[in-house]
C-alpha cells in the first residue's frame, strides 16, 4: 500500500475506532451502575459465584483481545519502522507474560496455575510461552529466553537475578529493556513520524520513570545510584541528571518539590506517589487525545489511540472487578481517580 493510501486508511480507521473511546463521563456513569446493569452495558457475563475469579480473568482477556484485534487492523497497511514500532508496543503483553512466568517460578507454583495468568497472544507476537513454562526455575527460564528475540532482555535480567534474586528488580529490568527497544524503534521513523512519536513516548517514559523511581527510592529504600541504574533513557524532560537531583532528596515531600513545572504545578503539588501518577496519567491522556486528532503523523495518532484505549480498558476492568467483588464505592472511585479523593 502506498504512503498516501496507508495514511488515508489509518485516518479512516481511527475515525471509526475513535467512537469506541468511552470518555471520563461514561466511565463515571458505569462506575455508578449496579452489577446487573453493568453486566448488560459491558458484555461481562458473570458466572457462578464460586467461579468469579475465572470469569474476571476471561473478561480481562477478552478486553485484551479486543485491543490486539484493533491494533492488528491498524497494522495492516504498515511496513518497515512504523510496523516494528507498533508491534513492539503490542509486545508489552509478551513482557507481562514473562513477568507472570518469573513470579510463578519464584513462587514454585504448578504450571497449570501459572498458565491461567498468561495472556493468549496473536500470531504476530511469536514468543513460545509453553517452552518457557516447562522450565524448572527462573535462571533456566531466562536462559531459554535468550534463544528468542528477547535475548538482550533475558541476558540483562539473568545478570541482575544472579546478583540479587529480587522479583521487583527483574520487573524493572524487563520494563527498562522494553521501553529502550520502543524508543530505538521510534528513532528509526522519519520526519514528522519520528518527532511526534518520540514526543509522545517521552511522556510515557517520564511517567514510568518518575513514579517507579520514587517507589524504589522511598517505598523500597533503594539508594539513588541503584534507582538510576534502573531508569529508562528517552524521557521528555526527566533525563538522568534531573532524576538524580530528585532522588537525592531525603523525603518524598522534598523530592516532589524538585519536580519540573511541566510535571506538577508548584501551587498544587501531589502529596502521594499515587496522586502524582494520576497527574501524569491525566496529562498523558490529554496530550494523546490531541495527538490522535491533530498530529501530522498518522503513526503517532494510532499510538495515541492505543494508549487511550488501553487506559480505558484498564478502568473498565477495575469497575467490573470492583462490582463483582463488592468493593466499596469510595475505594473504586479512589482507584479510578485518586485526585478526586484528595480534593475532597
């Protein structure tokens, strides 16, 4: 498909798919519904009460499959760097499966239990999870992963695990490698595609870097040098010197005071990491809405849509999960919008 034809296809597809975005008002409306109305509105089929966990897992997978189906349709006209970029974005589910496998092996869970937590992936994501499942421990799993296209990620994770067999450090290594590859692929785009996409991904990386760096520093007690070692290069404003200055703070409150103005207004500084995460998420989604509609790069518009759609699906799953399990309205509202509870 020619460049002009692929642009026209993507713009037309986005115009159609954009109608699937629920928006904050509709999500808030769904969050207020009783379970029977929510089931009808969302397509969630509740099974018997003793199988609720299984029912929720099936629903989560159906949402994921819908997202991947939409991504597959948007991939259709693309080739070269643009296709490789969006395929990398989809491979986040492969990374989630690798994390689930690592946690299962560390917990010495039976394979059938681990398998229940894995996502079923489409053909263009070719990682053989059964091969990884049939390993005895984490080092063997990572060595087998070295035979796949994830060999760089696996080598780094294995080195970290042998130095310190800590599951959250493996998670951090997997994220670091995933986003590093995503940025590398964005840099291979040309013209507006590269400029616009790198700007969007930079905001995603800033959010991930800041939120997790603060957690590592103030929740897990890692030293600034250890946290910086786990940071991802490619953020929009949070490069390593800026992160280092923030992480040298003795308390979270002092760290928040060091944030660039772009990340937080000095008049309304977040008081908790969850609040800061909500601020950055809102900023990212506001930017993505604009990029989806107005970016001169169709590739960036597609990525922006996928970011928004994925975020809404996570919220939708949280709403259904809360209603099925009888979680209090206040807790659900706080999970969806921590800033609203802070204001109250």
